[in-house]
């Protein structure tokens, strides 16, 4: 049965411009620079203040591009509008501080490398192929090799693809033979179907190329071919027993295996992009005699102002007493100018608000984590959540979240992501609060200093942390290990 209820709710909705401002706040340095370029291209009333202002030619603007104005009286008072813009200082955005060494704050944006696909395609002529069909098969195989350098598809899948795309039936043995030829191309180990195969290919190539350490290499090859699963689980004593070798002999063979590359394509650009992007920090913190100085990285943010040509048109209109704006074309032109100036004025104001919000937020983080930024010791990071910074700055938690998202800060200890400074807290056995970051760093230090022949189990790590005042469950230890990319004790074992 349907019922009608009357309820009253208070809902806060952001205006379209407020939402646009929030989007600007969220943008990292590189994206923000691109957003400014887009606005400059789309709005002729906005320009970079370089001392040589280009005049926008209103007379040559197509009438089709001007908004139509109805014959009724406009909703705004044009004289009041003109007065606001002429009598006040023209709106502009300038950096609060331009340092002579601003150019040094620029960072490498792109590094161009040859892709793996391009590198392999250049070598097709070395494969000694018999006909165009075999070349087509080779190109099909090369096109399916992934970014790590592996051929992870089934031979039958390649056969089906060739039949579907080109209407050609090819034999399984032919495809297998061409794959074997591709596996001899550079880089060594390319086109393998799994880790075991790529290591074997690389080791065989090493043996063929040099007789140095031949005995160790041959033993390593036997381990890879016949005992790979046992080796991958680091059951070294079992390998010693089954092969009847000493511990030193096993260690020398494993050293040969560790020289091999598990990802033969690691030196090439990803197939979906030839460009490798580097991080541009949004903030820069410098240590000036044990005092920390914070500044925004404004190297790619130009000084902006409203085009003087637009303001001059309004001045001319006012000086003529409104006589020059009687025709429909003049009204359309004035409306167009108003819209563009409004948009430019808002964008300049939005940039100022964005920069103020970013600086205010980062300054609060700097003060909260001052000991860390002074020393670089991650164990001195205090527990800090979004609400802590929101309370300090008076900003909304959602705004703090947007600032922290995808932003980086340049410190003397390297470029750090803002999200790294936020962590939950836990109570130590002595009643003091500690951040989860401090726990992770302590855990990492314990693992780094362990005896690699007898690495700690998660339960032993739990006990060692407890001795240092951190009461952490064993499953939490496992969680922290995985987050830091650290294997279980058995896989950390070294002979």
C-alpha cells in the first residue's frame, strides 16, 4: 500500500562554478597547466600577460559566432556593467613571487623510447622466413607479445586469428617453429611462454656466448629444467640432496640464475605509449638553515589578465553615450564581450582560490609533520587523517581530500605523494599514539636486518614488534608485508 509522507531536508548543492572550482583544486600540476592552456584557447578575452598583448579583432569576428539577442530589453544594465569593469582595476592573475631560478623548478616531462613492438619488427628480416605467409605469422606472434616480453597465448589462438583475419590456414608446427626463431631475437628471452622458459632461453644463450663459469651455468640450467618448482619455493636442501652437491656449489649456480632477467622487455617503452611521464611536484619544501620554506610550484602557471581590447570596446561604448550599441549587431557584440569577460574574470578568480587552498592545506600538513620534513625519518610521521587538516584549515574534508589526491611535494629527501603523510593511529603498549606508517617502517627495518638464511616468520615478526611496543596481530603483519611488496619468510630465504 502506497503512503505519502511529508518531510523536510536541508540539502547543500554546489553551483556549476563551485563544481568547476573543485575540479581545478583536484588537478595536479601538469593537468592544471593543460587546463589553463585550454581556457586560453577557448576564451579570447583571457590572455597571458607577456607585455605584448594581441588585439582581438571584433570587426572580423563572424556574426554567426555571436550569440543572438532578443529584441526585448536585456536583463542586465549595460551601463552598470561597463562601470564595474572600467572604474575598477582590470582583473588579472599574477604570481605572488617570481624567482629568478624558477626555470630550475621545471622537471623532465617526457622521455621517448623505442617500443618493444618497433624493436622486434625491425628484426623480422633476420628470421630467415620462407614466404609472405611465414612473415605474416611472425608479425602476428610479435603483435601478441606483452609488455613484459612474454607470449602468453596458445598457438591455436594464433592459428584462429590468422584464419579469421586473413582467411589463411596455417599448420601448428609452422607457428611453433617461427615462435622458436622469434625467441632468438633481441632482447634475449623474448617470446617465452612463462618464467621458466625465458630463464632457460637466456641461460642457454649465455652458455653459447661464453665458456666462463661453464660448470656453474650447466648446473643452473639443470636446476631450471628439472627442479624449477622446488627452486621457486626455495627448498634448497632438497635440491642439494637430490643433485648431491654442496651448499657452495648450489649458491654459485643460483648466482648465475639471479643474473638473468625475469622480464626481458623491461628496457622498452610500453606498447600502448611511447612516452614515459615523470612526476611534476605541486609543492616545493626547502630547508633554509633548519627552517622549512614552502612554496607552490608555479613554473608552468602564467600571469593572466583580461584582454585590453575587450575593455576598450566597453570604454568606447560608454564614451559614445551608448550610441554605438543601438544596432542588433552592436548588441550581439557587447553581449559576446560580456560573456567572455565574465568567464575570464571567474577563471582568474578560480585560479587564485585554487592556489590559496593548495597552499593553506600544504602549510597545515607541513606544520603537522614538521619533524618528518626536517629529518626525512618516516618513523617521525604522526598519525594524521583528513579531519585533522580540515580542522586546522577550516576547509571541508572533501576539499582536503581533493588537494591530497594525485598531488606531490618536492623535499630534500625526494618527491613524495601527499597521501603518504596520512595514516591511522594505534595505541602503543606504553599508552602513546603511533601511526601505522611508523609500524610499517619498523617492520621493514626488522626484515631488512634479518638473517636471510633464516628469515623471520610472521609470528616471529609479531613478537619482535611487540618487544618494541607495537601490539599487532599476525594477520596485520601479513597485510603490511603485502602492502610493502615483501614476500613471506620462506620466499625471502637466501642460501
